[in-house]
DNA sequence: CGACAATTTGATCTGTCTCAACTATGGTGG
DNA sequence: CCACCATAGTTGAGACAGATCAAATTGTCG
């Protein structure tokens, strides 16, 4: 579980992600490795799954960036979560027939589609995996709750800082970010839709974060200059991510 | 499944709620009926579960009203969901050790505590119940996503109307609301914390809803006067609740 | 190099917040 | 049954965070 290895085989990404939140046995890992996957490249700006779809497969992110979103009457968009390699952003389609939201590729992504049947049979056979997947879906819910708090009760600068903190920690614990720097291919408009702000105001808020010396951005590469201060500004406490202590500790560096 | 029966035995409340979203066999219902429960009355204003707790039981709402909430730095509170009889508001503690939020009794409530072990053993033994509970927790997540949209991208009047719509439908499908009237023991301050608004502005927004003839309130009893219009104003589409068609249809009345 | 997308800036507007006072309501004890 | 008190609801005035509109600048990529 080196944090600096090169590109991983597809199944290893899933295993690594699940291990940050749940303990897996060798048997569990083997079972996960045997999951059939159909990989596909999807260009940025295209839906991976559309609202109203009735998927028969769940998708695993392999590379790139995606988000869940909804559009309200009036055309305003709200982003509800951001997804990185190792995430299973539509595990929900396993039990819920119709997609109630869309999943959008924010950059070119590679995804692996895993048939629901294969996941179900694994869940039925393997208690360890059943528990890990249930746990993961409960953590997803926890992340949504924190997102509610973010858009409901925080100021602009707090919201943006908090999103940065969450993305950084999630990437870091699975070995996909440097110790301070990380790649966040989010446009300001996307960040606005994630935080419930306007793109103009996100722009000004980012400038404020830069002026305060908390982050540095060049293009889409963002660097965290003052991690403790960013957490303070963003009112960030990673407890809601329910990451196992051993993995969270690596992040404290 | 009469909608007008009197008080139900505790297990029946749980079964009725699960049946609105998942199909249960007789065997499933029997298994649920055998769950051990320790019931308890909790006065309004008291926490049922506190942030930081490590519960060994999950709680089932039997009567009254509760909510999930978090307090952010600065003392501002955000309510993330509202819970009615039949709900299992802390199913998550089954897999997540530490509570990342509190659950508060908004009125005097009766709750039943069910040991995690009993639920786990049911999940391990009964595929139907496993599937129903997973489905329920995925629906919880879906409701959180809609809540994000509500506080992130809707105006004050839309937010309040939407919360009314959601509460009404959820109560109605499980037979706990009249065809138009329903009991919502929420103070304006609580409604404010649910919608990310100030209590003063909620007051004015409610007046606007009354003036428009959409609702009528007297004390804590709220009546919906124009259900179609309220759904329109609240940009409400019940799809995200994933209620089974047969139960949703009863609500259309 | 050209063209389109993203960022930045300025000016103005407005929905919602804050603060503060006043009123209604409902529950309680005398 | 009423007087009292606490809690919740209502109103007004003023302030501000963030939205909107529009234009200019910069960046990106074929």
C-alpha cells in the first residue's frame, strides 16, 4: 500500500478506496478482484449516468473527475458530491431503479461498469464485502449531510475552503494527492454549483483565500499553502468521512 | 393496510414504513416482528442520540417528531432531516461507530431501541430484509441530496414549500396524515434551521404562503389548501423519495 | 494564430440577515 | 378559573453578503 506507486490495476483502485474505511480480509480482496468490469472512456462534459436512467450496472471511477448534480426548475444546477478514482458514485442504482440525479464527467474520465448482478451475488456471499459496501453507502450519506451544512449554514469563504479540505483529504488518504498540492480540475463555475454560490462570487472568494495565503492556484492546479488555517477557515473536521485512523494519520503530515 | 386504523403495535410501524419503499414477504414481516425492542419516552428538546456517541442500538421512531442536526462553529444549527413514526433515523450507527451528528426530539417522542446485533443477524439471515434496509439507507441518502438542492439553489419560499411537501408526502403514504391537513409540530425557528434561513425570514415567508392561499396555519397545525400549487412553488417532485407506486398513488388524492 | 472557454473586474441591485421591540399563545400553579 | 411566565410569533428599520449584468482580460487548445 505504497502511496507513490504508478497507475494501479482497476480493481486495486476499488480495494484501496474501500480499505480506507473498512477492514477487508484477503478473501474479501480476492472476491473484489474477481468482479467483472467493462471499462469505458468518457469525455469531459458528458453524463456518465443521466437522471431518469435505469442502470443495470454500477460504475467505478478509474481516472478523472466526476460529480453528482441536479438541475432545479429555472435551470440552476446544484452539485452534491465530487468523485475521484476509486469511488462508486452510483452504488445506489443497485437498489433504486430510477436515477434521481445525474452523474457528470467533469474531465475526461475512465470508468468501469460492474453488473449489478455481480455485486449482488458478492453481497449475498461475502459478509465482509456486504458490510464494507453498506458502510461506504452510509458514509456517502454522511458526506451529503455535511454538504447540507456547508451550503446551508456557512459563509462563502467557509464553503469554498471546506470543499477544498474535503477533496484534499479524500484524495490524500487514497494516495492520489501530494502532501500539500493536489489536482482539482474544477472550474470556478463548477465550484459555484457545488457551494450554492454564483461564479462571480466564487472568483472573489478564491482571491480572498489567495490573499490570505491559504491557497495558490495556477490554472486548475491548486496548492494548499496553509493546511491548518484552511481547515480552520473551512470549519473542517474530517470525522464525518469516517476514515480509518491509520489512513487518516498519513494525511496529517 | 388500512390508512385509518388506530395506534399500531410498534413493529407494525416499522413494517408499514419499509413496505412503502420495498416489497416484503410474509417471512420478512415475521422476522421484523421478532426484533427485540426497548421502548422509551423522551421529552421534546432532548437529544435522542448525541454527536460523538457510540451507540450499540439503533432507534425506531414510534411517535412524535425528531430531526437530525449539526451545529457549526459559531453556534448556527442546520437540520438535515425530519423524522416521523416508522423511521429509523440512526440506522447508520450499525456500521459507523461514532455519531457524526445529533438526533433531537422536537416533540415528546416514543422511540424503540433495537440492538445492533439483532439487526445484523437479521441482515445476515434474511436477504429480503437486507435488501429493504439497504434500500432504505440509499433513499435516506437521496433525501439528503434533495435537501442539498433545497438549501443550495432554491429561494426562501421554494425551500419552505418544499419541506412542507416532503413532510406531507412521507406522512401521507404511511397513513399518518389526512388528505390535505397534517400535523407539523415545527416551530418557525426549527423550520429556519431546516431551510438555512433566519427565523424572521421564515416568518415572512410563511405569511407569503398564507397570503397566496397555499397553506393555513394555526399554532403548529398546518393545513395544505392548494396541494398542486404548493408542489409547483416548492419545485417538488416526489421521485427522489422512491416510494412504491401503489403507495404514492394513494397520496395523489 | 484564431476562437472559444474561463477568469477577472466594476457597478448596481436585492434577498435575506440582524437587531430590537412588541404581541400572541399555551402551559402552570395558586 | 385566572394570573403569570416562558416560549413562539410578528413587525419595522437598517445593513450587508452575495446575486446579477455587462464588459474586459486572460488562458487554452486545435
